[in-house]
């Protein structure tokens, strides 16, 4: 059965997957504008597959006589059970249910219940792990074509970006110099020594704008150091034998 499950759970071709709008900003716009006719401008894109594609997958993997389904109802929900015949001839059943859909109450609930039961068998389960990005909607509250093309990239990578993210560029010489200065920001003496030792070499090796950015960073770091305290005034000379000192000593004729 593990082989059957793996084959049922295989991803579908990208052109077999569609996107619909889930949560949207319609209610928020209507509340903020006071216009109950306001239409959604953004919505969450959700990937789905058609029930017929699910049927084709069961036919392909299990054979037309190797699977079956049946429906029942419970608590106003439609329940679908899908049975798959194991290699030993035993029937194994998995079930799930759905309420009325927004499209057609009876037909929609049958289709939704069937697809949910199929997910129990792994069919289309990977779609639940795809990103569900917010996209722009047109005047018909449908996903705009530009965003549909972006969603196709998600399908190509099955949740990964269509292209690998670019690595950040290596730090420039100016960045390295600024990092060196910042590393000395807790010791004023070391900071002065480092700047004095490297300043001429940095200026010679860098372009004008890069060196200017280093000088700017140097001034910002230097300004953060506490100001030097003024030197204390010299102590007065010791008092003489009369208890007098400094300019207060009288002149005797």
C-alpha cells in the first residue's frame, strides 16, 4: 500500500493546478468606507485541483476497478468515503466531509467532500503546504494576470521560489573599515590609534565616495565617546606660619 500512496500523492502537472481567492479585504473596505458595494482589491490565493483530475489520478494508480467512493450525510454535512483495493484484495476506506460551498450547494459539497477524502489518500495534499500569498484582484474580484504568472513560479518550485534567492554581495572595503572602527567604539584610545594607523591607507585604496562614508562613520563613532573632563585647577600653595597663603599675604613695611 505504501507504493500506492506514494503514487497517489505525487504532484500534479502545473497546468492542472488552479488558484482561487480565499480571504479578501472586502469586508474591511466596506467597513472603512461605509460602502456595502465596495469590492475586494486584495485576496489570499489558494491552490486547488479539479475533482476530475482527482478521479483520473485514482484511475491511473489503482485502475478503474481498484477504487470506489460513496456518499452519506451527517449533521448537514456531506461525507465522502473513498475505498482503495489493497494488493491482497482487501478494501481500505478513508473519509472526509464538507458543507455547502459558495458555488452550488449540493454539487459543490459533493465535489469538496470527494477532494477532501482524496487528500486522506495523499492526492493533492502537497497543495496545503504551498504558500498562500496575498494578490491583487481585478474589478471582477479575480486574481490579476500579473499575479497569476507569479503564482505559476510557486507551482514550478512546489512552494520554493521560482529562482534561488540572490546571495548578498560581499562587504566592500569601506564596509570592512567601518566594521573595524565600530569594533573599537568601546575604547577611545584604541579607536584613535586604529584611525591613525589605517586612515592614509584607506584613503589611498578607496574611491572618494567610499572613503567619505568611512570618514562619516568615524565622526559618528567619535561623537558618541564621552567628552574629556576639564583639568582641575592647580592646588593653592600651602599656608605660611601666619595662616596666610597666595595673593592674600600682606606686605610689611
